[in-house]
């Protein structure tokens, strides 16, 4: 599984999940821009699928506004088929599935 060991769930409900990302030693950070680790944008979709137990069949809209780094805490908020991702109260990505 791509996201195994990538994050720890801190809080979880049906509409909101907060996670803490692993440090830069996780393989996904090692593979994406070596020596400048960032979370690959598509990984947000994997995390959404995991934490909300969804099968994502299509993405109607995706917007990535801020780079996400190792060890950051992210909050995923769900409103039916719309998702917003926050880091320290700043939106870093949004999706319509």
C-alpha cells in the first residue's frame, strides 16, 4: 500500500480527519524530489480514499495551492463529494470527486 506508514490519524469523524505525516524518511518523500522532500499531490487522493473509506472513481476538480512537507499535520474536511485539505488553518488543496 502506497500510504502505509505515511501518516498517523490524530482525530477522525465522518466529515473530518486530522493526520500527522511521517518524517522525510518515508519512501514517498524519498522518491519525490530527493533532497527536497514534498508530499506528491496525488497522494492526497490516496489519503482521502484511506481515511474516509472511499473508492475514488473520478476526480472532477483538483486544486493544489501549497506544498506539503514531511511531519506536517493535515486536516481533511468532507462535504459530500467535496474535500478541502488544511495545514495550520491554511488551505493546501481541494477536490471535487
